[in-house]
C-alpha cells in the first residue's frame, strides 16, 4: 500500500513558516504584507474560494482586502481597479479570482497586474522566468509550486535520474509543472489528449502528475510499481448511497487501484488542494519582502 502524501500537513508547515515570516518582516521593517483579492459576479464556488483565501490571509497576519464587483462590471472598470492596486505601495499582492464572467477577458486582466504583485504567478513575465530556469526572482504559479513541494517531500531537491510524466498541458498547471520538474533535473514527458498510448507512457514514470480534468482516468495498471503519483484533479461525481443529488470529490486518478501499486500518492481531497492557498500566502510574503 502506498504512502499517503498529506497535503494538509505540508500546507500547515508552509502556513506556519509564512506566519513567522510575516511577524519577522513587520518587526524589522514595519511592513505588514497586504493581499488584495478581486472577485466579479456571484459565482458561489468563486466566493467560497475567495472567502478561504481571505481567511487564511488574516490567519497569516496579512492585511486582507476584498473588492467584490458586480456581474456587469466592464473590462475597463476591472482593469482600472487593477491599475489602482498596482499603484498602491501598501498592496503587495493582487489576485483576480478566475473564472471571470463570460463578457470579460481574463488574459488582459492578468497581464495588467504588475508582475511583482502577481501572487497567482500567471503573468507572462513570471511564466517566462520559470521557462528560462529563473526560479528565484519571479513568482511561481501556486498549484505547481505546491505540487513540487509534495514531490520533493518524497524524493528530495534533486530529481536526477527520475522519469516524470505530466498529464495535461495547460498554462495554469501542466506547462509550469513540467518546467519545475525539469529544473529539478527530472527527465520530463508532457502528455495530453493528442498523445498516443497514454497508459504505456505513464507506466515509465517514476513521478506521475495527473492534471487532465477527467475523473479517475488514470487506472492502477497505468502506474509503475513504486511510483509517486500526484493527483491534481478535482472532479465532482455522483455519490451512490447518499441523498439524491449528492456528489463526492474524486481526482484524475482511480485512487483505490493506484494506491495498491504506487510508492506514494496524494489523496483527493487533502493532497494538492490545500497546497494552493498555502503557496499563495508564501508568494504574498515574498512579494512584500521584495518591496520592503
């Protein structure tokens, strides 16, 4: 049976370090890190995520600022708010909650955020720094950064000699994750919906990262015995036996099968998920430290 990689525990350690760092920064410089979160519209899931981020920011000792904009907010109005936050020296991190309402374009909004305040790590300047191997002066996208911490918890800092397969090529996760693995000296294959014989490719992976958005797509016989499996998927599926209309969360990996074969595996929930907010807090502290 595989070792279960406890994301809640690792995230807790990150939050504890951030909280200590916030206190240290304030004592030394008088600077209190500040995170501004912008949300547009009334999407319940987005508001749940924003509430969790704001709560964690306060727990870490940040100034937590929330801008809740109406559904009908225009592109110009949203970008003007971002411009104001960019110009405010008391704001160290800016996060625009995605997805935006359909009439708004997210790319221009993300690109309008100052790279030094882009705590989500989505600006092309920060993405470009990862692509060129500069992991020290930019801000790394939160979910890949968190997933890498979990990988390193099992394998250490140097992944030399290990084969890694990343299922999924999104700008939000797949591409930066592959680059982070490459920077740690792993040999990396990026696989996706157009890749032939996915199962065979996955069976060669010492580190298998699944981020395809397909519930339980990765079966147990796709996993190399002893491999580390990082499941980034969050999918809701019907839950037989519960009340009508109830659902449960599952990942992109068929956990019960994969856990019998893998050496280590992240559960869903409780694996990569908690790491995302933790790394957001770490990025905000880093942004505030650089600005102080």
